[in-house]
């Protein structure tokens, strides 16, 4: 017999029915790739003419892919591109790493690139997370781009499963928490998107993990962080929190214990924010 449905199902709450991970696909290829090419002289170990050509070929393929909306990221990846991406990630210092992080963020939406790392080398993706944590992404553009790359790993099922693997869950949770506590609004919004993607995959049976996500989201949503909140941040945090609370009494109890004040979000001029806040309030009061 089927398990009885949780009482939340009967409340008619619509905001939190979304089940598709957030991804960041918008990109300016015409700006990103020339910037990356201009940094190649700074790569430790240098770059060959063949490697420059490889990046030019990739730029042409990406430019064509981005003529469509959403971009058609299904073209055959040029041979050797993962090796070159790794060489540049390792070889560019933090002041010059942002275009190669941006390229990785875009390529993480390409199923072949994404699954190459999901199946063969998640250590590479963990290194991006560690680089973020060590604040080695000190360039202001690098921190949100590193997080966007992690968020975009959720664009394939195998990527999402690997991001949520028990072996790296604590690392990814720490990255999310640090991102939410940043003073940069873009970084906070992207960390909220990472939290939302995690909220889609966390099991209702794994209450400890679920609750460990609740506290930093409530803290950020309360405006207790260093960052000035905006509608986009409010929305993604409310969506993540709503997903975690939906069907989980322990999460609802914790949010109520933390005394989350939804007044500001309920009064938002953005309908999607006020609707999500209203639906969250309905869950918390049920």
C-alpha cells in the first residue's frame, strides 16, 4: 500500500512544485573568449599555437550554439578540450581565472563535458569548490562564476547525482553556506541557486542533511548576512526553503524555532516573491 500523503499536499500550495534544477546559461561568447585568449601569455607553462587554435574552434562552435535561445549545447566537443580546460584552470592565477571559470560554467551545460567530469573526474569539480572556499577566487568575478559552474553540474542527472554524493556533500554544503554569507549579491544569489538545486535532491529520510541546509538559508533570508537582499535573492532563497519544508515536519519546526520573519517578503512588490512567501507561511502554519 502507498504511504499516506503528507498533510502539506492538501494545502494547495503551488509555488514549490518546480522540479527542474536552476542553471546559468546566459553568456557573452564574443567577450568571454577574446578575454581568455588575451590571458594565454599569463598561463604558467605557456600555450601552443595548436591550443590557441583549439580555443578558436570552440569559440566558433559556441557562437553558433548561442544563436539559439536557449543555446544548443549539443555540438561535438573538439578533441582535447577537457585537457586544455584543466591546464588553463591550473595555469591561470586568480586575477586571470575568471574567463576560464566562465568557459567551464558554459561547458558544464554541454552533456558530454558535464558527464565526462561526473563519470571520470569529480575531483576537478571539487577543486573548484575548494578554490572558492579558500577565497582563492579573490577576483570579484571569479567567486560567483565558480559557484555557477557548480550549479550547472546539475544540468545532467549524472552530474546532479555526483554533486549530491555522500563523499562530497559536506564540501558542497560548506561552499553553499559560505556563498550565502558573502557580501556580494550575485554570489549570494548563485549560492541560493545551489541551495535550491540541493533541495530538489535531498531525501526526506535524510533529515540531518536537510536541516543543515535550512539554517544558512533562514539566516540569509532574515537579512542577517553582510549582503543587501533583492527580489532575485529573496525568490531563490524562499524557493529553496519552501522545497525543504514541503513534506518535512522537522524542517518546518526548525524554521519556526528560528523565528523567520516573512513580513518583508510578504510585502514585496514582486509577485513571485510575495506568492512564494505566502505559500511558505501557509506550510509553516499548518
